[in-house]
C-alpha cells in the first residue's frame, strides 16, 4: 500500500516509516502540511496517515482541502488531541479511523490492516499504474497527477482492459475481442495502436510480453 504520512515529531515519523516499510508498505513521510497537501493532490495514495497539530496546514484542514478538490483518499488520524471536538471534526471530514497518541506501532499496523479489509483500499476506484499515473475505474479516465489524459476511445479501452487485469498478461485475442469487438485485425495492428498509446505517455508502465500481449505490473 502506498501511504502518505504526515507527522511533525521527527523521531516518531521516522519510526513509523521504518516500521511500515518493513511490513511491505511504501511510505512518503512529511513533517509539515504544505508539502503533504501538494503530494496528496498529485500522487494517487492508497492511504493518508495524518497528525492534526502540524506546521503550516494542519491535518484537519489538509483533509478538508482534499475533499474540496474531490480527492477522497482514506485517512487515519494519529493525534495527541483527545477532545471530542477534534475527534468529531475528523470523522465529519470522512476519516476512517482515529488513533490516540501514544500508541504502539503494531497497533497502527493492525488499524491499517483492518481498514484495508473493511474498505478494500486496493480495490478502490483509482488503480495506480505508475508513479504519477492512475486509472479512474468509475469515470473511465487515465489520470496523470490527478489530471485526465486525453486519449482516443480505442486507447482508453486498451488502458481499461490492462488496468482491470493489472498484474496479468492481456493477450492479443483478449484485446481483439474487447477493443476491436471481435472485428478481425492482425497482431501488427494491435501492436501499432499500443505503440501510439505508449508514445504519448510520460511513463512506460505498459510492458510488452513478446509474442503474447501486454501487461501492467501491480504497484
């Protein structure tokens, strides 16, 4: 899971980053809100872990601004604040969990696992295809830094079938059936269309499986 971590206590932040990465997560740490907000706007994270009382933009305001931008990444708040006003505000903004400091790192990991099971974070509408590309399944859009990428209808269908089968090879026959609607085209036509698509991308996340088809690796 790709996680944005906002925590201004450096020792705690570094400990959380190290612990979560040791358990298979990819963590981007931030000590203040401005950088975290910019990253959350341009990177398709699976989860946000936010402290409330941090420099510049506090965690609550950060989540509010993301909602205004229609970015609905699941969030867990970790905070020493115990007042019902702060906790209530966090849940009003749509946070999924609230963990009070101090806490054990294993406890945080358990909360993340529980959230992943309940919400199916990896199965949400946005599928991460590359470092800066994601696919909006509900809207049928390829996004680069959260901005829609203009594609032809056929290119969008190619992205759709590859994203929905992420981690698996999509062979030429499947592409012919799904994209060309069973109209006979030879493999060279399919390769040419995929090549045109790839030339217009700023990241090469579509892998050519020689003689078989194409694949987008799991992120």
